[in-house]
């Protein structure tokens, strides 16, 4: 059970759901205007903490430095959207009670008054000197500020694929080829060939035949592997600038003289 004595240490803590999963960061605690007991928590959710959801903390427990609530993360994030601006109207609170199955707020609780909180909405009123380190105002004031927590997430940006297809192109290759041609050769009669020349009849008819040959180009094709291609990825790191507004508290003091200073 969360009490007013320990709520100061929980502001800014992680809010854990019933399964132990982080829902977001505790931004503000709302008190019951009749009893002063912590009733609602405004939880900052979203990747950059840009959304806020309300969750009941009547039965919440402190789990180490975290606040554990009895609801699932998605159920809390889908709760009715209400601005956590320090003003929780009765109708808005009724809407939250109906969503979480707790009925609705009673009229007496809504109209009650309390110390160090707004009687109309039950939210902690920091303008009256309420110190988040204790249930009542003491001699110290806590100054807080927001700080950016920037992270990264991996998202899919596209797909790449390999596709193989066939194209036809012409190749021209010069090949040397040889062929035979007829050439008439004459030789005079000499002592060396006279015997061959006189062999046979003196006068006759004859035919001699010579076979001519030539070379022709022969084309054959073969398929050979030339290379292997695959898709690979590489990680490239680059800087991106994130701009977000953060709030911080400043404290002025006045000692009754003409001098004032700021802490």
C-alpha cells in the first residue's frame, strides 16, 4: 500500500505492470480529497515519454525503487486520455473508475477538502508549499527538473532481393581458316624425268583429278560459372539530433529586503 509518507520518493520512478513489464515513468500522484490517500498516478508512457495515462494506485505496492500496479501494460496505456494538468474533474475521474471497473467516485469524496492539495480535483498542489519529500510542508523545498532519456529502436526500412534473368547478346570472333586452290605446275623434260615422260603410249587421252579441301568455322557453346553473388548488410552509424522540451523548477526567495535571489 502506498502512503503519503513515501510518495515523494516514487515521483520519477518506473511503473511496473502485473507481469513485471515497465509501463512508463511516474509523473504525478493524485490524492483523495477526503482521506488524503494516494488514489491515482499519472504515468508518462511512449518511446520518448510523450503520452500520459492514469492508473489507480489504491492497491499498488512499492517494489524496490519501482511502483507495481495490478494492471497489464496495454490496459493502462489504453485508458481514457486525460491531460495531467493538475485538474482532474469529477466526470473525468468517473470515466476512469468505469474503465478500470471500480464503479464511480462518490459525491462526498469529490467535494471534500484537504491540506496541500486542490479541493476540486485531488491533485497535489505544489503552489501551496507542499514538499514531495513529506506529507506536510517542512523547512525544505525539493527542486526537480526533467532530463532527456534518448534511446534507439530498430525498425524495418525496406527489403532487398537478388533476381537472376537471361539476356542475349552477339559475340564476334575472328577465326583463321584455310582452303586449297588449284595451281597448274609445269616442269621441263630432263634426264631425271624423261623415263616417266616416255612411260605410256605416245599419243593418248587422259584425265587427272585432285580433291580440294577447305576449313570452315565450327561454333559450339558451353556454360561455365563466372562468379557468385550474394546480398550482405553493413551497419553504418550516423548522428541524428533530437530536440525535445524539458521543464525544470527554479526557486526564488525573498528575505524581506530589497535583495532577492534565485536558487
